[in-house]
């Protein structure tokens, strides 16, 4: 349906203009008359001039088509830019993970009696045979088996034991912590316990 730009004159407000989409000018006028705020419902004397908003000449039609094509091209370019930006964000995240892994791999192996570091991303809560709560921290580089955390150490890590539930408790923010090393059964350095923040 075409858009009609209707210009009319009233005795009180002078010239007024409204744009209405309708099948015909009569339908557009009727639509204006039915609006509660319409001046048509308040005054009997008015004049109407109608001008379709669509281009009327081939040059106008060509210009309108050019503008439509340009808008479509710009929309396509913007979609492509958004897609490329999302890919760059993913690549950057991958590079950060690789850099963190290389940094961890380049650190010398800790020796017995010294301290190492870990990044805690979760606290696992279990119970001993005596029914006492036990805690284990997991995170790089001890993701698989984790490291023991005594209950009295949790507050030093900024963790309230009362907020932990049995099973994994993921941390909203990773915690850099110190780990005391010991000698395992094979005579190799192994993590003994988390002692606090790094």
C-alpha cells in the first residue's frame, strides 16, 4: 500500500501534515478522521492536498533503488565486521591460554620443602570416614588430582567454608595460591597442601 502525505489547513492551528499508509486517499482520510486526536473530528472546514511519497519519475525511482542497495550493502558489511570481531575475540582468548600454558611450562620444577604456585578454579568438598569435612583445591597445574586444603586455610583464600556444598564448588574468580611441596612415594616433589594466597 502507498504512503500518502496529507497536508490540510484548520481554522485554529493553520497548516498540518500527516503521513498515512492506506489503499487510497479516501481510506487515508478516513483513518485520520477516526483518530481521537484528529482535527477532522473537531472541525468541519478543511482543505486537502495529497502527494504520494513514492518516486514518480524514473530518475527518482533509480535514486531510491540506489539508496536501498547502498543500505543493503552497508548492512552486509556491518554483519561481516561483527563476525570478524567475534573471531578475533576467540583468537585472542586462545592466545592468552597458550601464553599461560607456556609460562607455566617454563617455570622450574619445585623442590621439596619449597613453595610452588597454582591457580585455584574450584574447591571440592568431601567427608572423611569420621564425618568431618575435607577440602581439595583444583586448578592449573594440579587439575587432575588437586591439592589438599585445610579448613583453617580457606578464609586466607577468601573462601567461607559455610558457603561450600559437597562436590565441586567453582570459583567466580581464579585464586593464585601457594602450595607447600613434599616428597611422594617415588621420591619426586609433589604438592602437599595449600597454605594461602600467592
